[in-house]
């Protein structure tokens, strides 16, 4: 499985390496919401979460599906605006101005992508104008919890007000902690972007992609960028409607994630980590064997991609993988017997989630694979 980006005939100058303050802020928010994904940031996430004022912490909970279970394309607003030529803003204010320029339907579609939907790459009607799509969005929000449902309802009722609320939230996060983070990492990210731009110029795209990540390669005929992920997707970088090109956004906080924006109508964007810390190995060979056997089935591996990001219901997993609910239940039972997932009840919903503390013991290769 992989995500591919068509680049046939694309000139090298249309490949852009540049950091984005908003993308890094949303990466920081993801790390705060899902600290288990980022064991190397444990000290920072613990201290930052403890230092958040209650009002700010509450507001972050209202919108956390924008950066927890999935990573919203809103964080790369520049990719939906052809006039930016694939260039993120130099400052957070510039990135937020770009977010403000997204039309309501595009903004709402991106904001309501709150589960790892198999329909991500399908262009369809907006929930603002289609009752069926609206109900589906609200059902996904309901499974996430009452705060997420309330946020989704407000978003559908008054997109401009929610957009203004979200901008203020990002600005308050900058004042609370992100300005310090950005001051610390921006030189590193800019240096990484310059280095990869120089590698592209001197050695070619294949070498530049190899330095982005071993999971990002150039097809043998040079017509496609291929990103090795536990999902399948396809987009093109030669669509003049969104501005031909690909943008590569470095992140100091993103490991082990390698995000690929490949939604219709958006410029392809690869959001990659610039560092990969070591994780501890397994504690018991017998336990490792038991758990790897549970993960030997390809469907269970695919389910782990979802369950690593957030808790999902059996019905959501069945819909995403286009299989029956009983089949999903059988796979869940195997994973649960191996102690790889946890289950909790929220109202009438039973939610399953990968136990990342346990999974970390399987080694960094597996963890990076399911979270990539």
C-alpha cells in the first residue's frame, strides 16, 4: 500500500521545501493530545499540558479531532490557494490569514474529516449543502464524544464564527507556549529546507526524497513520488487548478508521523519529521511472538493504522474497510487477546484503541509503520 503523487513533466522549481508555522503548531497540538505517539517528547508534553490554563485546555478539547485522530488539512491552508505557489507563510499570522481565505465549503470539509475515512480522496458534496453527508459527519462526531459533536454542530451552523474562534485559539496557543517552541525550532527547520533544496538542485529528486524519509521514493520511470504508508491514495501535482507542484514541510515534532495531503482540490504536500529518536525494544521474546502473530493478518495491520490514532467503533472500522461488523469483531478479539488494544464504553458506543505503550515494546519499526 502507498500514496502516489503524479509528477510527470513537473519542473524541479515546482518542488518546494519550506517550514510552516501553522503546520508545526498543529503538530505540537497533536503531540499534546496524543503524547503516546511521541515518547521522545514526553518531558515537553507533560510540562506543557500541566501549564495550560483551564480555559485554554477546555477549548483545545473542543476541537482536538482536528489534530488527534486525524491531522486536519486546515493546517496546510496554503495548499488550497493556488496564488500561494505552494509557499506556507513566514509567520503564524500569515498562515492564519491563508486559513481565513479558504471558502466555507472547503474549510468545513477539511475540519470535519474527523476519522480516517476511506472517502478522503473522493470529491463529494459539502455537508453544508447535502443533508446525507451532513448526517454522516455528525454521526462521526457523535462517536468522538459530546464536545466534538457540539463543535461539529456549531461549525455546520456558522462556519465564519467557528473559523474566527479557531484562529483565536491558535493565537492563544502561540502566546501560551508555541512562540517559544517556534523560536527554538524555526532555524533548524529553515536549515533543513535549504539543505534539501540544495540536494534537489545538485543531485536530483531521488536523492532529495531519500533525505526526506526512506519511506518516500521516486518511481523507476521518474513519473511518481511514492510514499510507503499503511493506506492507499493517489493525487496529481500537475493540476493547474490548484497550482502545479509539491510542497515538503519539515517538522521538528512530527516523528514518527509522515503525513501526506492528497485530497482533491489541494496541492500535494508531504509533512515530514527531521529527526527520529530511538525507542526501547521488546521486553519478552515470548510476548513479542504472541503479539506479532496477532498482527500477522493484513486486515489487522490495516486496522492498527486507525486504532493507533484514536478510538474507533466496530461500525466505523467496518465502514472504513468495507467489511462486515462481525468480521471486524473477530479481528478485534484477536488483538484484544494479545493485549494490543484497549476498549471503553461511551454511551451506546464501544470504542477500541491501540495500546501505544504496549506497541512501543514491539520496536520502533512497527510503531513508525502504523503511525506513519
